[in-house]
C-alpha cells in the first residue's frame, strides 16, 4: 500500500534525468556526529529511535550518512542493516523521503542507512560506479572517491556504533543507486547478503563474486530514464531482463524461469540457484522511473519520470526477500 506523502516529498523539484528526485530534509529530525566508531561491537549501546546524520572522514573525504534507527531499538539484540542508495543527481535526504523505507524499518525492526555520494552533479551527487560513465557519457574524475570501498567499509563502521547482525546486511538503491547496489553484489559479496536494485539492475562485467548472490529487482516497463528494453545512456545498453538472466547464470539458477502475472506487474523468478539463492524481477507494467509503493509524487514529477502505481510495494517485498536470504 502506498505510504502517505511526507511534506518534504510534496516539495520535490523536477528531477534530473538519471535519478531520482531531489527533496528537502527527510521528515525525521536529524542530528550531526563526527565521532569515529571504535571498531568494537555496538551491541549494548542504546540509541534513540529516528534519523540522525553522521559526518565521517574517509580517505580524506568528508562523507555524510543518514541513519534511521527503528522504534523499539534497544541495542541489546543484533538487528539487520540495509544500505539504501540515492539516484544520480540526488541526495541521502531525498532517498529517505523518496523510498519511504523508514516506515518499513520501524515496522520490521531493521536499521536503514542512507549514504551520500560525492561527485557533484545537478542539485545532488553521483556515485562512482567502477568503469562506468556518468549521465551524459562523461567518466568520474580521476580523483573521485572509491565508493565500493566506502560502502563496504561503512558496514563495520556502523556495526561499531549500532548492534548489527552482520549476516543480514543488504543493499538497495534507485537508478544510479541501483547500479551501485548491483556493483556491490559483485565486488562486496562477502559483505552484502543480497541486493535489491530499483530501476537500475545491471550485471557488472567482470563480476568477481565467488558465490551466488540473491538478487531482487523492480523496473517499470515505461521507464523513460533507464529504458526497460535497454538502448539508453552509455551506462545503459542491454535490457533489464538480460541483466536478470545474466545474474541467474552467475548464480547457477535454472535456465528457464517461472513467470507469473498479477494486476500491474509480471514476475520473472529464477529458481534452482546455487546455495539457496534466487533471482527475481518485478516488471511493473506501464510504470515509469519510480520506487514502487513509495510516497506519491506530484504530477510535475510523474510528467518527467513516468507513471507510478500501487501494484507492488518495493519496501515490503524486498524486505521479505532479504529475510529469506541471510548470508550463507
């Protein structure tokens, strides 16, 4: 079910071509911290529920991460962690509002972190996806931060601040953030148990992941930014079904998927994968460049990104998928 739109979502501007959205601060109150993690476990340290902002010094770069702690968190029991990555030319605060994931975090009891990229673009930032061009075909500057390393290292950093179940660490993201989540599945498979790209599923080549990585993806068939059938920007050549097929081959799944349809979407489900993994693709019929089931967007936004509907609530569906796929 679509969540009520927050005030910040109603203030969304027209978005850039590749991302997502830009937005004002997320509805939760935030605080700032530059205190480094100790490296020890964060278990036994209570933390207030709600969102706070960390400012971290990483390899000479100042990084921002919004962390949402679920209601009822005590620090006594290890909880899962989800990294939720914003799209190109967007921000961590925009992604917190755009995805609406805080509500699922509170309901299901996991911590969600919204890191922010560093490559300035439009009114936000872009991720440094290895060997991939940015929007428009240019490549990241040579001195751009290594975001695979940053996001991988962020997990033990957060585990030193909060009580994290490191066997249940996951990554999701929209558009450019979805491409970055796809990259993490290959380059940091020992850290992330499963990934869930939204409007951004890719299969990086090469993919050094030495295990079958569970993948669930969501993509609108009328996406005008990252076209479902491929043939888009230089970073977006092959189709979304081909990306799913390549992940299925990597994961040792059965070559022929099971397919099913419901109101508003088709599901392609590759079973029989190695080590209990699976690859699932939700093709959202006639929908645009969106986070399915997220807060409703103003008409001026849907005019750019295409239509959206309540066919699938991505937050709830991906969380059920994550629960079924802890690290092996």
